C-alpha cells in the first residue's frame, strides 16, 4: 500500500536475494501514494483493479533495473532520471510534498526559473564512445510514467527486457515552457533535441555524486552503471 517510493523500498528489501531464490517474488500494488506511476502502465482504475487482480491471481513477469553506484547497488522498476526531473523531484519533496501531484507542477516552474543544463558522461551497451553533451535530462525507464501522469518514456515496456533511454538536449526556458504539455502526452520525444532508444546496460563516468530521481525517491549518488534484469519478479496486475 503506497506509491512509487513505497514499492522502491519493498523491492530493495527483496533484492538481490530474490535473484537466487527458488521462489518467484510477486508484488501487488495498492496505489495509495502520491505518484503511483508504475501501475499506470497497466490500468487507470487504481485500487479496484489491483483488488480484482489479487482475487483472480492475475500476474505477469516484469523487468527490474539494477543500479550500481559508488556505495553499493539499488533496484528499481519505474525509472532513474538525471538533470531536470531529479532537480524538480528534489524541490517537490523539499518544498511542495503536501500538495501531491499539484506540488510536482509547482516544482517544475520553480526549477524552470533556475534552469541549467549539465553533462553526465555515459555510454550505451557496447559503445566505445562516451556521451558528454550537456542535456536538460537523461531518463532510464522501465515504465512509461513518472510524477503521476507525466509520460517521460512513452515507448517503455516493463516486460520487454530493455531499458528505455530518453535524452533531451539543452532546451531553453521558453522552449521548455512551450513544450511542457508534451511531457504529459509523451510527444516530447518528437522534439528536435530529443532522442530515445532501447539499451541493456548503461555505464556512467561521473565526477562525483549528483541528484538522482529513482522511483520517486531523490538521492545523491555517484552512478556507475545500470542494467536490465529481465522478468525478475511477477507483478499482480
């Protein structure tokens, strides 16, 4: 019972031990938190849908993504974002959490005023080239939504054994303001400065810890790599 942050805590209580267990991990999500983003890939009916799935035993294998960082590792099922979404999430948690989804919108405009573009050196799969271009954000998604109804990765699929990589280049304040509605429809990936693809593993070469949004939680981490763990648990959906 809860939202994305609650499922993140539960998942990290189960993994990595669940990877070597002979029993399958199965999780049902009663979406009573702020964002409830992961479940939106499957239904908009919320609690009623989950209760029906629990009664019927309906479930499907879903992927998990493993993050390795300088102090250990974490597991997530929604997304990891660097840049603008992480800064927005930090501001939302620190200043506007009591406002729920509306607070997230307040945080977007707050960070828009202090907009900056950063470089997060990284490379996809077996590429020999490191991408150090400045960007508005990088997002590594297992499911489509974040912050409730914001569709950062419209082509993500938590059952396809792939990480959905979305990068948006250095959009200015006015351009971002005009494009904000497209973040909710998922059409932002059609922007000339946007790029998406699928990947199995991403490596990072960061100079130190940065703000990271991971399944609704904001942490300061020095990321080293993320990789997909196909079908690592069963979602009761």
